[in-house]
């Protein structure tokens, strides 16, 4: 199985169950903070990828 098929299987009712479990574990008051921290971590990761790609394609002197 390829990855897109596996990711497609988590959407739908299964996603609602996962979100409900996360809400129970972290509490509804901490969910926005958790989402913000995940978003900033994703942004930093993508910035690192772009920086690494720019350094890798830079001509060698």
C-alpha cells in the first residue's frame, strides 16, 4: 500500500474518534495552544527544508 491510501483511510468517522480522544487527553482549553505549537513547528520545519535546499543548490566556490 502506498502512503496516500493509508492517509485517505484516516479521514471520515475515524478522524472524529481521534479528535475526540485528543480532546479528552489534552482538554479543550489546551487544544488551541497545541494547534499553534504544531503549526509553528511545521513552519520551522519547512523553513529549514527551504534553507537546506538553498544551501545544497548553491554553487561551490
